[in-house]
């Protein structure tokens, strides 16, 4: 690693995927940010000697609905804590026959159908960074981090799709059948309620962001298949949460051994050059 580029991994756990037991020597840290408090305490500890920070996206009691998650506070807090990478997990619905419940998708693109969420830190508040940030989003996810996750999934024998487009809806309701069929026509592969704006803010923060998406159901587009419901989602999550954990436990030491100096420098340069500062 380049000087001052010590790897530290932030883990944002989605529904059923935020078990703190994967961290050794853990302690809780309650923090505040210019955007309010994060979803819960930051749980600081180590995985195989790598410093990690775990945050439950919906709070540890799963009390925060997708719209109300303070994505700005969460990403800001993890960056302030010194994280260089964000490895996140998310439950999702499958919009493709071949992505079966229990499969993992290492997503590489998104379509945004949210309507109520702050998608930038440069939001004009007195406490926010100055200027307007037009962050490029052609490649939303960190390809190097995704590669590590893919290789690890393969080595563990986990059924894993190497790319996929995530469609993020506002929620908290699930889609109508007409919407679900339309999203398939748009070319989306999986559907959730949290990838946007999380990935956008991570890009603004200059962090390496990658997501392990776990299909729990076929949404509601598929005929002769039970439409998505909370019970079935939770059942599939329980059966498969260990897949995401084992990928993380194996990938994190590998990420730590790589040199990220150039990657992080490039991400931060992109973020900086995307800000248009006010003319004086």
C-alpha cells in the first residue's frame, strides 16, 4: 500500500446480513455527522487481522425503512472512520429465470427508480461540503473489488453471477406485476430498495464500493411462482446468509494484501474534479 493508504474495510449489512459475530475484538462506537446520526453504532473490530467497521443499514433491530436510511450519514461516518473500501450486502428479488433464489449476484450497474433520497453530500447546507458535485456514474462499482469477490465466490463453490443490473425502487412496498414486467423489459436483472443512493455517495466519497446481492425470490413477474412476501424472503435469507459471510471472510484478507494506492488516488481525483465550486 502507498503511504497513508492503509486498507480498512467498511461492511454495510443488509436485511439479515448484518451479524456482528464475524468481527473479532469488537467495540461499539456511536458517532455523529453533518448529516445526522448513522443507522446504528459503528462496530469496530478485525476480520483475520484486517481492521473492519460494520454498520447495520436498517439499524440492528431492522427499524429503519429503506427511504428513511440516512445514506449520507452512513457513508460519511465510514469514510471518517478511515474506511477505504465498502463491501455491502443486500437482499434482492430476481427478474431473471436463471438467477435463482439463493444465488449471489456481484452487480455492476444500476437503474434508479427512487424518488425521495439525497444523492449527494454537496446539498447546499451550511454544514455540507461546498459546490455542486456532478459525479460520473458510468462505472458505479469498483471493478477490482468486484473481481476479488467473484474469484472468492468461485473458489468457495458459491453459485454466483458475474454481473447484473440492480433496479432500486423507493419501497417499502414491493412492485406491482406490471412494474416487475416493465423492469425486465428495461434489462434489469435484480431489484432492491437500497443500492441507490448508497453506491452514488460512496463514489462521491472516493471509496471502493462493491455489493454482494443475494436473490431471495422472483419478485412477482413469474407466473405459477408464489409472489414475493416477507416470510419467504426471511426464510431464504436465513438459509443463505452464511454464503455472504464466507465470501467476506475470505475476500477481506485478500483485499488487504493488494496495493490500492493507485485505485484510491484515481477515485479521489474523480470525486474532486467533479465538484463545481461557486465563483467568487
